[in-house]
């Protein structure tokens, strides 16, 4: 991770995971499960973390949730089945604050969500998109 990426992470109020993310911890994670079970597991993890599910669209593979207590946080989870029993999960986490930075809160929360999801589902790897297509 270069100086520019570190600076952007320090002064950001949001964190987004992705297939080619420079931070290995924030790359798309793949699980050995079906899309429906992954959606249910993500919803369960969000509810356990005190989030309220605002919208869950199974056909689009998208879950939108907001924090019920503490800081105002919006989470958008994307669940995509790329092969049978190979499902990708990505998160976009935005913290509402009057400051130009959330001081790593959104990144920490995203990593906590992935850790909780790893306990619920069988994790098979990160950034496997090119191998699975």
C-alpha cells in the first residue's frame, strides 16, 4: 500500500471491499455456500452487530442496513454466486461524521463483519474471481 492509499484511508469516512483492493484484508471473500444461505448469514451477522436491515433483495443479492446505536453507519452488502457453492461477499461501509475522517471505524467494522461471517460460512479464499470465471 502506497502513501496515497494510506492517506486516503486515514481521511476517509467509508470503506469498500473489492476484488483488486490494495489491502489484502479488504479483498472480496468467497465462501462455499449457496447465495440464499450466504444472504441469510450476512443478515444474521448484521443483526447480531446491532444493525437494522432496511432492505434485502435476494434477486439482486443486495442487503442494506443501518446502525441502531452509536455512530450512524450505512452498510451495503453484495452477495453474488459465481459458481455453484462459490459465493462472493463484498461490503461497503459508510460512517456519517462531521469530521473529514472516521479514524478507521468503517474499516474496523468491515473487518469485524468478515470475521463474523468466516465463523458462519466456509471461507475458501479472497480475490478468487479470475480463478473461478
